[in-house]
């Protein structure tokens, strides 16, 4: 994954999340509840999907009490039964590949909203599998190094010990890559060592990226992403635009 850099996209998403923390926590809580339902357990040690959701929640600074209450709620009779995971694929302006992961209690509503976002800004919703082939699912952990205090050699050693497959320095952060099911264990090990995590989750990482040069395409791409990410049903949006 040499040359892969997505921190600018994470930073844009993080800034938006900071301004709408309540919405962010609501989305993560929904993900935790569905993870409990589909994984069949409220114990992260025996439910890898829940473990990944909890790691994502902790990286987003969701309070431990909130996480615990959400798991307990999910274990209640019928809790979370109305939500299901749905994935949409399509093309943004100038053919940028886009994957939208959603959790919804109304497929028709969510599909309509996602299609509207694509259509409004020059994109096109496609069939399942139309762009997923050009992405790899990986665990991605972003470690804060804004103050430059993290030693790169120590980071590399600790990351590999924690189970990372690859590590990249990207300015004010380190990006660590794991197997999708290994992100929670690696994130937990790094937190115990005192590293500050900015993001920890399984992501769709593009095999290559495409740059946009036309000002109108750039503006439409940004607006399309903003509209999708503002949708309460949308959990994640992945794309192969070079930023």
C-alpha cells in the first residue's frame, strides 16, 4: 500500500465530526447495536465486529459509559432488530469510484437519498460490485503525531508487535494497516502503550487514486460527500479521489 495517503480525507471528516459530535455518536451507537445483533454477542472478545465498532467508538472519544449502555440496550429484546447494513456503489464527478456504507430501517428511503446525492452532483449510482473490485478492505488506524513527539522507529516496532501489516508516516500522523478483523486488537494494544488514536476502523482502501483538476468537478465532489455524510443512515463513505 505504498504511497497511499488518506489523512486529508480523515481530517475533513474529523473536523465535521467535531462540529456534530452528537450525530457521530448516534451513528456509532447504531453500528454497535447492529454488531451485537449480527455477531450474536455483547462481548467484544467473542464478537469481532463488535470489537471493531468499540475500537471506532473509543477513537472517536465516545465515553465508555455510552458504549456500555449501548451494548446493554442492544442486548434487550428486539433492540436493533429494525436496522440492517446496506452498501451502495457508484461514480462521482469525473468517474471517481465511491462506496457508501449505510445502516437503515427503511431501504427505500436510504436508496432514494443516496441516489439523489449522486444525481444532484454529477454522479451515478451503479450496480453492486461496480467499483468494489478496485478497493481492498483493511483495518486502518491513525495515530496522532501532531506535536512530533512519536519516535518513528519505536512506532514501527510497537505497531508490528500489535499486529500491523504496514506503517506509513504522513505528516502529523502515522497510518497503520491491519487485517480487517485485527483492527480492534491492534488499536487496544497501541492505546495501552499510550498512543493517541484519531481513527480505528475497517475501511475500503483504494488500490489507486485519481486526481481531480476541474474546479467544478472538485466542488461537486465535495458537495456530494458532504450531503452523503450528513445523512443519518450513512455510516461511511469511501472513494478513490486523490486529495
